[in-house]
C-alpha cells in the first residue's frame, strides 16, 4: 500500500471518529479500563522487581553466634567465610553492639532490655554478599555449611525471602496478564462493534467505492486504522490515569512509611513498558477494526 | 436465476461492439438492471457466461473483478453521491482511491467537471444541487477514470424531460469520444431522440433488437 493510500485511510478514519464521538469515547474508555488493569499490575510488579533487585544487591547473611562459641570454632568459621568468593565484606557485632543497635532502632523497647538481668541478644557476623558472584545454588550450599558449623546458633539468609517475594511478583504479573487479556478481549469486541457502526454509517460510500473498483484493502483500511487510533487513544488515556494514580499512591505510601522518595525508590513504568502498553492498545484496536472490516467483501 | 426456478434473464444473447451506443429498454422488472449488474460483476450468471473484452467475468478473482471495474463507469438512477463530500471530493474520490497523485487527481477531476459545466459548483455538496446537476456529477464520477465502458441504469428516471434530454446528449458526446455506452431506460421518447441501437427485454427475454 502506498503512502498515498495510507493518507487516505488515515483521513477517512479520522473523519469517521469525528462523526461518532460518543460511541468512540465509549470504546476508548473500554480499552483504557482494560489497559489500566493490566498497567496497574505491571506497575506493581515493576516496583516489586525493583525492590527485590535492590534488596538482593544488599542481601546479607546474618550469622548468630552461640554465647559459648570457642576460639577454635570462631577461627574455623572465619576460615569458612574467607573461602567463599561471594563474601564481599563482613562485620562482627558483639553482644554489647547488638544491644546498642537495639536501643537505637527501638527506643520504645529499650527500657525493657535494661530491666533484664543479662543481655539476651547474641553476637553475630553480618556478611554482605557480592551480587555478581552470589550464585543462588552455591549460596544455599554455603548457608547450609555455615548453619552446620560449630558455635553457630542460627543463620538468617535474606535471599530466601527475597526469592519468595520474587515468586510473588511473578505470580502478580501473570495474574495481571491473564486478567488484562480477558478485559482486552472484551475491548476488542467493543472496538469491533463501534467500527461496524462506522461501517454502517458509510455503507453507501463503501458500496460506491466497491463499484468503482477500489481494492479491498483500501475499503478495509480506514476501518482497521480507525480501530488502531481508538486503541492508541485508549492506551494513552490509561497511561495518563495510571500515572495520576501512581503519583497519588506514592504520596500515600511515602506518608505511611515516613520515607523520602529516594528511600522508597518507587518508580513509574519504564519507557519501554509504557510503549508496550501503547502497542498492546493499538493491537487491540487493530484486531477490533479487522473483525469489523471482514464484513467488507 | 433467482431461487425457486424464477429466471431474471433467460436465453439472452447479446453482443455489444467496442465503441457502440446501445439502449436497453423494457418495462420495470424486465431484467435491465440485472443485465447491468451482471456486466458490472455485481452478480454472476447461474448459467451461460458474460464476457467483456474477451474475458469471462465469472472467472475473475475478487481482486481481478475490482481491476475490471476500474475500466467501467457506472451511473445510477438515484445518483448515489456521497452527501458528506463536495462535488470535487465525490468526483476526485475515484482517482484518489485508484492511486493517482494529488496533482493528477485535481487535473483529471477539474477537466471532467469543466467538460460537464460543473466547475463553478465543485465546492457544493450534493444536496445543494439540482437533480440534473447531481446526475451530471454522477456522470463526471463515472468518466473521470476514462473508462472503456459506461453503464447507466435509468439515468434520467428522476429528471424532467429537458434535463433527461441534456443527459442523453452527454452520453452521446461521451460515446463520440470512443467510449462504449450501454444505457438502460424505459423512455422510448429519449431513445428515438438519440437514435441508436436499442435492445428490448421483457420478463427476462430478449424480445426485440432495432
């Protein structure tokens, strides 16, 4: 199809959209609602992924030491940590340092700790991992060896719950795709109905063009373009609404967490994903337009 | 043939030479419009064949049928102009959809409108025109692509006698330029005035040739 025909299809599609503003608005809002649901799920999962990624980079082993750990066991534990390439750094926290941290982080509970006869908090080693070398399976093996080492009371491994969080994010993402797909299928039918109304409105024109020998592609083209324009408009509306909702939600979340925007690290959909939402909207519109255009034979 | 054994046209054998002007006459329901629809490949014969320039229309693919129609101009009794488009756009639509450049489209459209004396009405909408003007616009649309064959189905059916005569003279001029013209009409007065070959249909049968 030449650029000339594309111009023709675009002109006719825009004229048709202007003619039936109300039904087009309904169709655009239907697509927008479907994409808003999909976009909302994507936005949640993008931020979950971002949080998982950030927390993974700062993932720690916390090795809690038994109060009666012997010097030999301490040396053996240090040797074990030295031999693990994923260990970027480590810091020994004594029982007294742990009590200090507790009083600093939980001032309301500090009095309770002071009432106790002896400090119940264990000494520990906080191990920071190098994300580039932190292979999941090897770390699991390493965590098991540390747990089994003498003088170790407990091991808390951040990566485990981060992996669980990652799986939850993936589940949310899939739920979004499935729900979005169902709603988008409904949107396809809405677009098809609206474009068929447009086809009926210009049936005479299409019939005349058929008798003049206009190629079938040219008769169907304006209808498909009309669907694509509706889909694109719906996608832009949904992105606008999603961004507005994101800004409102961010203010509330930051207020609830008492955090600064940087600390919360909440972000909108990246440009590639926003473009994907627009492409999906246009594809939905294209499918609806084509469904209607099939009636032109 | 329609369903249940009713024939719209039966045992019709008609040859129209290139460059000829032929009237197709007969009462309402005689089969004139059906014959024109067969020639435009809007319908296919249940038996027999319709050939134009040696090509059997029934054997054309949908795409070939559209290509064939580009060589045929069609004029309707009710004009079939697009009410939302100006005269210029109605006539210019043909070269536009057939891929002419904007300059070619304007040149061809203006030429044909000028020839039909409509250049001063090119920005008017169909409903702002008289019946005669509307039919001339429809003829301009049929002519703008310089077709080899013009088919007209009762083109003067909605016009008064003076305008009808004017339109028939236009068809005669078009034919004089070498275009084959086939006009369906039941107006014998007009046929006599133009004085060309006439073929008559009655109840689907070809009953008379003069």
